[in-house]
C-alpha cells in the first residue's frame, strides 16, 4: 500500500509549537485494519483452528486491541510523516499524539503537537556598543601572585603551646552528627582536616570550635540552611559531637634563595617575578577578551527576542546536570550522592540553559546570513592547537575525534568563535580603564 494521506489542519500554538489535526478516511483505516488482522491471523493460535485459518470474527474476539494498536501505529506513523513533509514543518522532537482509537465506519482523527525550529531574522548585530577593559599589570598584582605561591609551598606544623583553636588553623577532628536524634552517616567522619575560617561546613560549625584545645571535645549545635544539598536535613537543627585530635598552623616560607630552589627554571627571585608578570598579562588578556565576547552576546540577545523550543532547553539542562554530577564524582563524591545532588540542580540551570540555547541559535543564524563557514583547514588548525596544549600527537587526536564522533561538535565551536570574531570586528568598542578591586588571577 502507498503512503497514507490525511486531511490536515494546523493551529499555531506559539511561534515554536504547532498542533496538527489529521483525519484519515475510513477506507484507508479499514485497509490498514484488514492488513493487521491478516498478519495476526497467520501466527494466531486459537484452539480449534489451524494457523492462518482462524475466521476474522474469532480473531476480533481475541486480538481486537492488538490489531487496532498496530493499525493505529501505521496510520499515525505514515500520515504524520507525510503531513510534516508536505507542509514543510521543521520539527525538532517527536510529536505528542492524542487519539481516541478506531471507530467502525468513521474517519480516524488524531492530533499531533510538535515543537519546531524558531524562525527569525537576526537583526541589529553590527555596530554593537560595548566596552573593553584596559588593564595594566602592576607591581602589587605580581606580589599578590607571589604570595599565592608562598601559600602553595607552605608547611603545616602542630602547635606546641597549649592554646585553643584560632581562625586560620588546620584542625584534625572526629565528628558525629545527629538530626532528629538519629546519627547520620553523611554527617560523621574520623580524622577529618578542616581549615577554620574556610566556611565550608554548616554555618556556625567552625565558629564554635574557636578556643577548643587539642584533646578536648565539644558539642556543637547548628541549623542546616533551607537550601542545604541534602533534603533529609535541610532546614533542620543538628548536633555534632566533635573531638579535636590535632591543631596545626600554616608556616609560610621566606622569599629568599631557598624559596627559589623550588623552581628549576629560575636562578633569582627577579626571574620568577618577571615570569609571573608575563603570565598575568596573558591571563588578563584572556579574561578581558572573554568579558568582551560575553558583552557582545548580551547585546545581541537584547536586540533579538525570540522563542525557543522547550526540548532544546531541556537537552541543555540535562547536559549541565550530567556534567555537574561527573565533576562531583571526579572530586571524590560518592556517585549515588552526586546523582542525588545534581538531580536537584535542574531548575537552577534553567535560566543559564535558555541563554546558552538562544545564543547558539542566534550566532548560527548570523553565520548563515553572513556566509561564515568552517572548512577542513579550520578544523585541522584547531586540532593542532589542542594537540599542542594537551601535549598529544596530532594524528592520534584527529583519529580520536573522528572515532568518537565529536568532530561535528568541534566544528560548531569553531563556527561560533569565527562568528563572534566577526561580530567583534563590527562592534563599536570603547576602551575603558577599570580599577582593580579584586585579586588578580581570580575567576
């Protein structure tokens, strides 16, 4: 039988969603239903009848639901595909089908609600007014980075005098947490190292350890924040029994010749400072260019309002949730706990996901309009750059990208970067000097 056709009417629910009403003649429905019964009849095993010889009336008694389900599946599948093709509808996901089943001697009707690609014309993307920061690396920036290096090479020594814990100390503790009178395994640990003042524990926990001596124990009462990642304890009161095993303080090395011996590349402190300055210049160039690109994107989105399919947003959110879970696991978290926490991040990611989807769609539309493309040479240059950064062989990396089907993803990245470079070249950029009121190198 040829493709099943239907009478189609289309309702625009929004700019990215359509509802199609499809009606198929009883003649076509009957043909498909007869076909379903013929296929079923060849295999049906009904007592008293040989396979292929069971009367239609008997088959209808035992296999009516199966026959109608198979007929409906074919009717919907073929008529929907035909309607989408003839009406040139750019669907982005499977349709939501609503149908009431087959009624004898009646045309078969159903609705298919679909999301479609947004149709819009990018506008006002040339001459964007943006600011670009002018930044000069100062001596204080170099000293700040040098101090960070001192922190990295610091040593921890147990305190000798019998003093209590102060802020900045590193303490080794055993603790057991209870909520609603029950001990929680998640809130219990032994030989745990905690920096006092880091604020990584429940609010109030670290503050109550101030003044406690080595070898002493203390009960600490806290209230878990309402947005605490573990729902079982969020918003509840808890009690921790804490024992202080050891107290250590951080000792920083002097900036002398012995400190320079930690680095094979330098003979003098001035050589290290020079290299730090050059690194800071590169870091700030990267940060400033990233800020500029983000500002261009913000201006673009302000000038171009359009709806986006929810399926695109949900896909992006799911990717972000999976990425967050993997990062938690990589940082040592239990996979089950990571899955629980990351699953609660769905709503938090929604706004960012919408912006990412809109940006990608808009940039690709501009690239299409301006005939910006990516060829094999662009891909090769990018792969060689990645190979150098990761200290890998180019041919091996190229083979890996092709084998794992991520070459297309790389192509999209290159296209977006080329388009952003194009937009930057078309922008009205005002250079501004900004005061440095944050630590250099912080993100």
